C-alpha cells in the first residue's frame, strides 16, 4: 500500500526536526556551561556569590567547613565544598 507524502507533511516534519535539533543543542550548551565552572573560587567571588562578609568567609575557613588554598596572598575556596555546605543545611 502506497502513501502519498504531501508538501504539508514535509513542512511539519521539517518543523519537528528543527525543534528537536534546537532542544538537543540547548541541552548540550547547558551541559558545557555547567562543566566550565572553576573548581576553586577567590574570596571576593565567594563573598559576592553568597552575599556574605569577608569575616563570614574567614569563619568558613577557620571552622574548616570548606577546603581552601592560599596562593600568593589570596585565598581560594573549593566550589564543591561551598555547594555541599548549602545542600546539607537543614531547612528551618
């Protein structure tokens, strides 16, 4: 049994194909952006990201809640530890 494919069928197929390709490309771009995050973040960026004072950042370091490195006088904090700190915090 033969089926006839109309121009409208082809147009709808093209639209569906383009939508699927767009979705795949957007998901791929999102994955790339997430994988580009730096592993270590400077103190100033941590303060800005978390909206906390320099003293609060120092307290995180002093209480060893996050790993840190000191490089040429600047402190760098581990992104994974910062994210984990907020994931593990109980809800009030």
